[in-house]
């Protein structure tokens, strides 16, 4: 089994800093991955997050080699689709979702990652009804099995908490903790995202304190998903909360614009507006914003 790629940390920071590949490219073809790796390194990041929505075009061996040559770590993320949704009550649909999750775990391992995260529990989109009891039971059963396989490979899973317009399974940190408790596996962690927190939570700090040591991954994005510091989110309070719970895991910048289009993910996330054109300027600014903000709270 391939060993995971090492993840570096910049001097003076407790956390590796990552960037989502959709800042650079819309897919994961060999050319896309080469561009994303080159730009991630140029902007000073330690880790590249690859979405697996375009996995059929991914050359895993070439991607791993490019990441290793650049000295970058990798994390993978995904949501499911309505025809492959483990929160469904249709066993055929659930089975397709379960296979998609298993295949994604294998891809993450083979790329050199040790963490698969995202909306692993449902389709990424607006539901027309509340989650059913049967659907939730299917989520718990499938993710319990996936967590067991991940543990055999020394990998962790992340439950990314998404807003009500993207899932009906977990919308708050409290929801995520209840789901993780029902799964009952130590390698199932909580993934907080400031964009979603801004919509669903009472404050930007309380969820961090609530999750505490079970926090395994963080997305940092503005309320409008543009340049950091140009929206309404109180990042200083958020960074202070991360320091309060001694969080040392990845902090990944996530931003979307119609300037970079994914054939599937841009539609799923309703990326209709052009919030920026220059991904390198955006990501370099975000790296500086994160570094400066986080260093204020390093003991």
C-alpha cells in the first residue's frame, strides 16, 4: 500500500495551509492537475485539495508524482449525487453511493492522501423534503463500513457540515457530532467551513469550541466565496477559537468564481457570479491573510 505524502507547515504556523483546486482549474485531467500543482506551489501552500467529482479523468500515478515532486500534501473531497445517495431509502441508489465512496477512498489513498472529506453522507444539492429515519440509518450504516475500511489503511474521514440548500443531513456542528457519535469510529472527524457556518450557526466561534478535539479539517471561505476579508465573516474570532482548541490540522482556502468552471461542481454549488478572474492573485492574497491572521494567535 502506498505511503501518504508528507504535509509540511510554514514557519511560525501550527497548521498546514491548503487551497482547493477549483481556484485554479475546473477538472482533474493531467493538464489540470499539473496546473493546479504548479500554482499551489507558487502561491506558497502546503497542500492541494482535489475534488473527486471529475475522477474519471484523473491519472492517479501522474498526479501523485506531480504532488511529490512539488513537495505538496493532498486531501480529497466529494459529495454524492442524487442517483448515488447513501441518505436515500432506495437500496439501489444507496448501493451506488456506497461504491462511489469506497472508490473515492481508494483514490485518496493512492494519490497519497490520508483524509477523505466532504458531504460523504448525501447528494450535494437542495432536497425537497426532510431526511427520513430510514435514510439516516443508511448513512450511519454506510459510513460505519467506510470508516472501518479507512481505519485499516490508517486514514480518516471528514463530515463536512453544509448549509440547508446543499444537504438535509447535517447543517450544524451539533448535527455532525450526533452523526459521528452514531457512526462510533475514532477516525471520523468533523469538518467546519466558515462559508456554511455563516449561514447556519449562531456564532463563528461556538461550533469550534463545541467540536473541540474532534475537529479534523477546516475550510476557510468568505460569505460570498470571494477574497478573504472583503465579506462579513469575523475571521479573527474564528482563528482565536481554533487556537483555543489547539487545532493543528489543515486549513484550506476555498473560493469559487464563474471564471473557473467545473462541468458538475459549479452547477451543484450554484456558482453563477464572477467573483474573481485571477486565481493566483486570489490565492496569494488568501495565503497572506491566513498566515498573518493565524500567527496572531500562536502561543
